[in-house]
C-alpha cells in the first residue's frame, strides 16, 4: 500500500488545534508510516502547539474580519489571496490523500484549494452553532463530522455524521488517577477541589468573579486551581497561597480533571466535550463575546438535559454565591449532574472521525 499523506488545518484557539492533533494521533496509530502536515495561521498559538505535539506546520498569512472597520479588515483581501496562493503551493508539493479542517481561518483557503483539486476533504465542526468558515466549506466537503444534533439547517444533511468532538484519549482513564493527581498538584487530600477553566487565553469576566469571590470560596473549605490564562497570569498570580494555585496554562489535563471535584468553565466546544467525558459537576459561564453566542448554545445542550448549571455573565454578581453554595453542599445534585453529563459523552469520537476519513482514501 502506498504511503498515505494527510494535511490537517485548524487554529486560532485551542478549541480548533487540539481536535486536529487528536485526529492526527489516531490516524498515526492506524497508519504509522503516514506523513502529516499541519497548516495554521502565522503568529497564532498553533505555530507553537503543533510542533510541541510532534508535527510539522506551515503558516498562512491570514486573519479573520473584525466587526468594525480596521486596517486589518482592509488588509483581508491581500491576506486571502496570499493564503490561497500559499495553499496551492503546499498542496502541489505535499500531494495529500485527504485534507481535514477543524475550523479557524487558516482552514478556509486550504480546504478551498483542496476542493478545487477534487482532493477529498473532511470538515469537523465542534460547536452547536457553526463558524462561517465551516459553513462555507461544507458545500463542497465530502463529510462533515459534528458534535451536536440538528445541524441540518447549516450543512447538507447527506454529508453530516454525528461523531462528537475529538478529545484527549488520556481523559478516558482518569478515575484511577486521583492519588497521582493530588500528589502532582500538591493538593490537600482531605479538601474538595474547585477547578476554574477560562480557556487557553483566559476569560476576563471569570477572573474578575473569582478575584471578588475568592474569600467566600475558601470559606467553604474548598481548595482552588485557577487557570486564569496567559494574558492574565501576571495580574492574578498574587493570589497564590496554600489553598489557591493560580496557573496560566495546564499541561496535564488528565490529572487536573482527576483532582477536581467541581468545575467552573467557559463553554467552548472542546471544554464541553471533555467535561462530558470526565463527568464532573460543572457550572458553565459562557462567553457572550463569540459569534452567534455559540457558547451559550453549547452549554444549553447540556443544561437542558440536566447535566450542568448555566450561569450567565450578567447574573454573576447576583446569583454566584447561592448557586455555588447549593452545588457544593448538595451531594445528590452533584451525583445527578455527574451522571447526566457523562451520559452525553462520545468517548469514541476520534475513532469515528478517523473511520470517515479512511472511507475517503482513494
């Protein structure tokens, strides 16, 4: 059999990068001799994260349109032409068998060129409300792997496969890692642990909330691991003490989930999928500053099935203390939320997506 070649493209945020890496890792398990190339946006976090995962990456000069008139917007046509040109060069040189896009601006030009060359393409949509790039690409894609039901209004129905989101495989086995996790993060084994996740870049409003409520949280005999994001670490590291660990980023997500008893999190697609898998009682605080308010829609898909608690940013000051107190004091509520969110998990998502990719290999 000939040596297979795969191009994966997705980036801008961890929510697009990590699914692409998960898919590549699974393909590599199936085809150890295959060649892989990632394509991302220059100056975005994928240019560091992908090489750290052991893959080569090429960068395109591309960025999204801003919502107001800016110099960046005026540069967009030039960036798009440049990215289409570079995508042609990459595809001509690498000659992929399949091209996989997980969202983000770089995947647009690349999959557009692949489609024009009749190279099979797969779009993986993480959110309950698709981004503009994937909506445009879906018209010519061979398969669209989705994580939420009822996306027929955005994508051609006959191309949709309901797979779930790719997640880190090490999250499947966290139940037996609790003692390792407590030692790794130097936690007190007799206390409950609250994990706060603001996404890879951080969440300003969640950070402000935790700063304001930190004394209240600690007064409930809870220890805190507060992932504040790289943009905010210098501002919040002063709150480190015996019961509070402030970190910019977490590398061992398997251990942090194993250690956590409760989670406060944004509702990005990858975070929601991971939290379904690990089954921890969760308060979602969706970001209202994303396209079409898709984080609220992601969270509601879980909350409507009684799998988590939804707290909107404009309700934080008024409701946080009551909701948090209820959660940490009510063991039957904790158990109910855990069971319900876990029932929504798709642990085989990565394998199922790879099965769809394999079907397209000519």
